[in-house]
């Protein structure tokens, strides 16, 4: 169908009160139908403000929120071997032998006060404090204290303390052990 025939068909369809059928080729049927619909109903009207608000009320609201999480892991370094040797093997010239006895301590200790860590017995660690105190930390039964020879990691809690039954120590080797008990080591002279 040539363009002159299309224009004539559109004018015939657009004329009020006239009914005419235009026969088109199959490929042009869609275009002819679209033109017929425009001629029948007229061009699309602009959307009213009320209709736009109604349509926009169904769109999800854009949320502009930022959620920040902070997680701090603290590393407790191993104590130097010289410190361990001095504590457990006093120099030969010392007259009185020093032994250590365990006393009850609180359930928590401030993480910032810990200066070093050293494995002791199969499931116990020795904590060296900044004020020169020593604490013994008992771990769960299945834990091996030797895994902590390179130190330990602990996640800082809101109160900044290492507590029994709540906190978990992580070794660099991948072992994780929950703190079962904390006790003070007090020097007893013979």
C-alpha cells in the first residue's frame, strides 16, 4: 500500500459518521489498526495531577537510611619468654622459693588491662596484667591451651571486659574456646 492510499484511508476513518473498511497487507495490519484507534479515540490526553498522585502512591518509598556496624577485635600478644622464665624459674640466688596459689577473682576483667598471655596447663592460660598481677583463665574442657602460644583474639564487648561464660578467645591457629573461670595467682613464700 502506498503512502497516498494510507493518507486517504486515514481521512476516511477520521471523518465523523463515516464507516469504511480498509483492507491492508498482513505486515501493515498493525500500523493500520493503530492509526484507526488514534482516529477513533483521539490522541492521548496528558495525565492529570490527581491521576499521577494516585499512580505514585503504589510505588515503594525510597528509604534513605544508613546502618553502620562496628566490630572491634583485640589481639592479646604472647608474653616474652624471658618474663615466663623469671616467674616460674627464679634465679638460683633467691633464698625463698616462690609458689603461686589460686584465689577467687571476679567474673570479668578489663581487656585493656591485659598485657600478655601464655599457655599453662592443658586447658588453662596465664594472663599478665599491666599492674603486674597474674590471672589464671580456665577454658572449656575440650580446649587445648597450647593453641594460644601465639596469643589470642577477643571481640570487644560493649563493656570492654573479658567475662566468664560469655566471651570466647580465638587463637591464630583457628581454635575458639569459651572462658570458663578466672582466678588470681597470689605469691606464697615458704
